[in-house]
C-alpha cells in the first residue's frame, strides 16, 4: 500500500509540473516572437514523462527558460 501511495504522489507531482510548464508555455506565446522556448519546454515535459528528470528538476528548467526569455526580451 505504501508503494502505491508513493507512486500516486509521483503521478500527481508530474501532472502538476506539466500543468505549470504548460502555463509557462502560454505566457511565452502571449509575448510573441517565440524562438526555441516552446521546443525546449516540450522537451522538458517529454523528459519528465520518460522519467529522465523529476518534477522539481523539470520545473527548475522550465522556469529557467522563462526567466531567460524575460532577460532577453
């Protein structure tokens, strides 16, 4: 039972991370003139879904993409 609970929490945190990354994508798209950021964010989501990174790392990377864009534009 405990392993199932941990697994469910992982699914929840992955889902929450994906929702936040999708929100970041929307904010970037609204600013216009989107370069490679959307592709980078899609790659982060894919890495998260494939278990290559955890949700905390995915969010750290996605937020970094957003901050980098704000610094650039």
